[in-house]
C-alpha cells in the first residue's frame, strides 16, 4: 500500500483521534494497557465568585505526573499559591501511584521556581521560540525503593 499524503489546513479533534488511536494501541502492545491515564486539575477562583482565574492542568499515567499548564494571576504571585498547586498535584499523583513528574517551561517563564521545588532540567530546545529556550524538567516524587511499600 502506498498512501497519499495530504496537508490538512484546519484539522479537527476527530482527525487527531483517528491518528492517535492506532498509536495508542501500538503503545499498549509495547507497555501493557493496564495503565490508566487520568486528567488532574486544580483551579483558582476569584474571591467571592466562581470565576476561574488560574490553576494547574495535567494528567497522570505510566507512573508519571505531567504538568501541562500552571497559571497564577500576577496579582496573586509571591504568596506561595504556585507552590501549593504543585504540592497538591504531586500529592494527588502519589496517591494515584505516580513516582515521578515532568513538565516544560520557557526561559521567560518559571524555570527557577520549578528548580526551587526540586525539578531538574533533562532537556532543552534552544531558540524555541526564537530568542528563548524551552526546558523540560523532571522530579522524583517517590523513591523507586519506596514505591512498593
């Protein structure tokens, strides 16, 4: 079979799933499909309202916590809220059986913040975006020797 390659200008979420599903099945064959990936979200709401003004979004799976987004409004920074969001996410990830965490951040964002929380850089994309770098960071949540207890 020789497939035709086509650039799709406005791809749908359904198209994403059509491509991702066979990859997921392949991954399951390699790693086992007993892993349950689950979203993890913590929200920050404006005082006296239900308006979401920030928070943390990630997921857990394959023994890892992945923090995709963390946002604390500028007016609330410096009060330990970001640290508390990370701690709560890590605690929940440990409860779900995760032993490690990973995230990425840009040079104009919060690398130092994450380093103070124990994250270390394991990879860097230089000049991405132009003039900046993107750092991939990891942290051990539960020592491997402690994970069976």
